[in-house]
C-alpha cells in the first residue's frame, strides 16, 4: 500500500474489495496504539475501547471509497480524534439541554404550585429516589443534589462515564415510571413522553 504504514504490508486494494483477512491485519497492527491514543484523550478505558471499535467499523464501512494513496495510519488517527470530538460535543449538548430544561421545569413548578403542594411533591420525589437501586441513587444524588459532573462522578466512583450515564438514564426511567402521573408537567417539560 504505502511506505508510511508500520509494517508496510497492508494491501488497501484487498480491503476495498472486502478482504476480511487483510482487514484483520489492520486491526491487529493498529489496535493497541489506537487504544492507548484514545485512552490518552478520554482517560476512560471503556470509552477508549468503544472509540477504537467505532474507528475500525468506520474503516470497514468506508473501505470501498478509500483512496489507494491514503496513509492508513494517519486516516485511523484522524478518524479516532474526530470520534472523540463528536463524543465530547454530544455529551456537552445533552448535558446543556438537560440542565436548562431541569432549571426551567423547577421554575415552572414553583410558579404553578403553592409552596405546600410543591413541598409534598418534592417529598414524594425524595422517597422514590431513596428506593432506587443503590448505584443509581448514589449517581443521581451526586449529579443533581451535589452538582458534580459526570466526569467527576466517574473519577470519584472509579467507573466509566458511560456507566455514570447509564445509571442516570436508569434512574430517570424508574422515576418516570413511578411518578409520571403525579409529575406529568415535570416530565412533559423535560421531554419525557408516556408510552
């Protein structure tokens, strides 16, 4: 293929034609160095593995359109960097949307309900939060009551950011199922819909 690739024995034309054997050589040749690069970017082993897997999947998907003059190593590194940046942008957008809608919801509830009614609803919400599975509850409390970011929670609990996101998602799902009727305005404003 080209002399810039380590080993120099990758046949890009065979990969373009769908050779799994040649593609496996690429994975074997570059997986470890891409993994360590991804880990240096995100500092999360599970996310790093996911990003590298996405890069190889993208290579396989785009194999027919690759230029035969492509420096494969450079293409893989650039693709990995772009995957990481896409992840960061998506995470920031989701966090911003949730925080903004959460704040707007609390303001709407305060304006619509009398203080006594709001206190009763918050008490009910606290009771349901107390019944969540241990890790879900811990992550939700750290996120919403203590104001920690997902990355801070990840570091503190020594779990991946994806695991933190999974616990939060599970907590919201459980709370929605238990409290949807009583808190319909809350869930409607933050974008949940009943099924």
